[in-house]
C-alpha cells in the first residue's frame, strides 16, 4: 500500500511539472511571434506648392493666410524686425508745421500726427518697432458697438484683418510683389511701415472682396460706420489721392466727430487734411 501511494505521488508531481513547462513555452512562443504595435510612419515628403495663376486684381486673404498672420504675430520678437529710430528724443513731440488745410502736424517717436490723428500712408510711415500687438482699445470698443447695431439691423459684421505687425506686412507685400509685380502690388498693398494696419486703427471687414460693397453689410457700413467713428479709408475714384484702389471693406477709426465731418464733406482723409500719399 505504501509503495502504491509513493508511486501515485511521484506521477502527480511529474504531471504538474510537465503542465507548467508546457504553459511557459506556449506563453513565450506567443509573445515572440505576435506582430508588434507601431505608430504610423510620418510623412516626410516636402509639401507640393499649388500652382497659381497671375492675377491683375488683388485677391482677398484666405482663411489660411489669416491663420498664418495670427501665428506670425504671436511668434514675433523685438529682434525680428529692423530698427528705425527717430532723430528726436523718445517721447518728445516735435512741431512740424501745418498742412495745406491748416491742420497741425506733429511727430512723436517717429510717428506723424495730423491734428492728433496718427497717420500712415505712402508719405508718412510708422517705425518698424511700433507694435501695439492688437487693435487700439478705442477702435476695438467702437467696432464692438457698431457690430451690435448692425446685428440689430440684420447685418453680420466681423473682422477679417485687424492689427498687422511690420514683419507680417513685409511678408504679405513681398508675396504680392512676387505674384503681381511691384507696380501692381503698390496699388493695393502697403509697403512695410506704411500700412494703416500697423497703427492698430484699421480694420478689413468680412470677405475682403469688391463684391462686399453690394452686400447688405457693405451698404450698411458705407451709410453708418461714421456714426461709430469709422471712415471708408479708400473710397471709389480716389486712388490718385489715397494711393490705393477702392476698398469697400477697409475702415479706419478716427473718432465720431472727425468721422462725421469727413463723411459729410465727401472727401477722403488726405483731401480733408490737405496731405499727400506718395512714395518718394
């Protein structure tokens, strides 16, 4: 009886050991032959640039361009732009006489003001270092109020392009020159340092196309923007004076009083103040 028990015990132990070895072998075999999980390969090929036709008319900035604009503004550092300095001490207001219409001209930190209004056109530039980073607070507040009033009249207004830095304007201008030639680009795009967008007081509305003038919103803006301190900066048939083609989408904040006077006069900003807009 004792011999039978010992033999049975030995057989049981052997069976357990054999089963454990088979399990370990099976598990190891499965781990080695299973396909490893990997991340999909990265696309390292260079993007193909879409072929574009040469345009004789300026085109609106696309959504992608606007996103690029915002990203470029966020990435900028003071060292990324060339420095232009005023020959006068910082903060000192210099009397520069009067315009042909008798308005006072002053210069402060390299920026020209006519009767207290900051000017940026082909004659008067803004230093490359001037970078408020956003629309001026009074301009933004006036737009918000105008937008609300327009909405109450069934019109939707939105900002397609507001503040632009010197660096971003340089990039845009060079792109347009490469596409359309410098002479053509100068009719619809400002050279870096001469753009109103750098001042923080200019806004491009909605679609940035000539057809905007015929939309409900475009007609509303033309008839009402002065009530909120804005003027249509580049009116129709004023290119020889403003230096730029008609832009029904481009408005400039100058304050309600001045905007009302300019609107009622039927003049553009240069005509009203008696100043020029010409590159030297």
